[in-house]
C-alpha cells in the first residue's frame, strides 16, 4: 500500500492550450434574477491530492494511466476504486483503490488482489468498471468490478476496513456482462437492511439488464433476475430509499431515453421500466476521427437524499440552439415512477461555447428536500468546436444547498488537458465513462482522472481528489446563486446524431447484430470493456 501525502498539484506545461481556456466572458444569468456571472475561472484554485500511481509494467497496458473512479462514503471513511494501467482493448491491469479513514484528510492506496494475473494471483487479463458500496448491516466494504478474460464475470471484493481486501467472489459468470454497479441498503428501519444489489447489462444479449442480490455482506449472490419487461439499457446506477425501495436509473439501449425501474421487495422482483425523459444530446467531438475524440456518452449519475428523493444527472443539449453543445440536466423523483422535467444546471449561459459532460453527482445523505446539499463535478470544453490539437479539457464543479433549486457559480478544479495526454481506446481518448462525488461528515470529496504532459512515450494520468472538501471551497455567505427555473427547452429540440449504434461503449456489439460480426466475436478470445 502507498500512503499519499497532501501535496498541491505541480504546475502543468500548458503551452498553447491555456489560450483557449481564457476566452471566457461574463454572461447573463438565466431565471434567477441575479446579476451576471462569470464562467468557471481559468486557473485552478484548488489544491489537489494525488491518490494513486500506475506502477505496473505489463506490455498490454498504456502506462502510466488510471481512469474511471467511483467513490462511496460512510462515516469518516471514503473509498474510491478505479482502473489502473488502461489497456487499449479494454479495462485495466487491475482495479486500484484509495481509502481515507479520517474524512478525506489522508489517503492510503493499493490494488485489489486475486482479479488479474498482474496482482495477487488472479486469472483474468484485465479488470474494469469498479463501483463501491458499504454494507452497514454486515460492516463490510464491497467493490464490484468486471473480470475480463475468455470468461467474463462480475466479481465482488470485500473488506472490513477499506484497506485490506479479500480475493473476489463471483456475482455472475453468465453472458458478457458490462457496466456493473453496486449499492447496499443501509437504513436500519428498512425491512431489507443489509441487502446489497448489483446491476449490469449484457451487450451480447442486446443490452439485457440483470440484477442480483446478496443478504450476507456480499459473500454469496442470488439468482440473476431481469425486470418484468426485460428492459435493455446501459450504465444503470441503483440507489436505495430509506423505506428499502431500490430505484435504478439507466440509459436506454438506443441512447434516446433515460429510464428507471425499481424493486419494493428486497430484490425478489423488478418492475417494468418507466421513462424519466428522452435524451437529447450533442455528440462530443463528433466531427473528429474516432481516435481523436473524447470517449463519453449520456450515462446517468444518480444519488438519493436522506428522505428518499432520487436525483439523476446526464449531459443534454435541449436548452442549446441547434444542439450546439451539452449542458448537464437533472430530474428528480420521490417514488421512481413520476419524474420532474429535466432542469438545466446553470453552469454558464446557454449562449456560451462551453460543452459539459461526464457528471459525477454527490448528495449529502444527512440532508433532504429543499435543504438537500448537492455537489456536481464534471468535465468540460471551453470551446465545443475544437480539434484534437486544440481541445482543452477541464474539470469543474458546482454546489447547491437547496436541493438543486439554485447553484453556486462554477469553479475550476483542474485543466486544461490535451487529448493527446489521454490513453486511447476503441471508442476514443479516455478519462472515464463516469466519475463520482461523495459526502463524508457533510463535506464533499470527488475522485477524478487528471493528466499532465509527459515525455518518453509514457502517459502521466492518475486519480486525484481535492485536498480540501469541494463545497467549502465554493460556498460562502456572499456567494452568488443561480437558477434556471424560468428556462424552457428549445422547441422541437433533437440530438445532432442518430441513436446508439452499439450495445456497449466500446463499439463491439452492433445494433442490430450483424451476422458476420457475431461470427467474428465468437472467435474472439476476449472483448473490450
């Protein structure tokens, strides 16, 4: 294990990139009646802590890289998990973790044993899609991930303290699982206290969605079940309400709708889906060749507050004329059945050139309703119409103290980053398909992938967090707050691209399946995630 020191992030060599990110204007606020506000500042103002480093040397990975973190917090412990040593054809050399047991002050990092051949005696050649949960009933941390080899599996790694991890147990070894996620019921008053739920989709079965339940702290997992209508989708994120109802927001299989389904009986059965909203999104870097794009799509980021209101955020262009770029929009529900119309999160004006994507929402579970505390991290371009050499990738955040009715001015965390600093995949350059924000003791901490310029053919991309909690960096008594309450979507808004062409993020399973392609897949030794 490596105990990380709290050192400010060294200054990057920005070159010509900084020119792009300083072209930010003062823009009128919409809907709140407040004074004009300035877009995210151009110079990172937040000291950062590097959580981990890729120390692998295997030839299959692009070193040194770490991508796609999730986080979960319970009490004063925060656990993050992520891919280490990204492999072009899918996944990483292993799943790494970084844990703080003092509310984000100090961190200890390491690698999960027993998954891959590169760490602790595992048998798979790659690991992917890490998601973190805590089971308060059994006092155990669980990281769900994908084990990739000739047989693909969803596996669960367990720990009593978030620092020492056991070899994984298998959740499923059926089909071709993708985009797993995990949550546990931690409400002592819930009739299903101690139930943990893992969700995944199977692109080899046209995106069929599966759920499995554990009642013994992740030691064993029950029979995998489909929803009542055999819903198809990708990137579901289950959350649990205090009464034990499980609600699962998920992107529909064609990428045209945000869906939700639920269970009210502890995972014994799963309802038919409802539509949260249609998805109207801008194709990020859609004008660029595949190997010059940033990998991203409108996957949901979902959380629940202390009273059970569920919040779902995704990238969407319905408020932009001509779908010129993405905002981040949010819909909420108290029952998983009826959802509010998507509201734009007012990071900047709809007339700006900024493009926002890959949201990571955090909600303080000790707050709720009109006083719920939210923090949202996200990546963004200051200029949506950019090229591989000029795209300047940044990371920012906003916060709300009133359940998302109003938001603080956006603040920059880090950047700009060049796309050439990021590892390549079959579907573009990668920081993450998702990132994450969690609250510990009322303080918000996020985990995110950041890259620096490097030399000698190696990358320098790692997982970071803020040295101080994010919300406290942005909120003060005199902070401006912005609302989009009076804003309406552009009439007849539509995406600037067609429906999804693949059931997975890596473009391996086409929609509809092509016979020749499926024969190729049957001969393939492995697939990318």
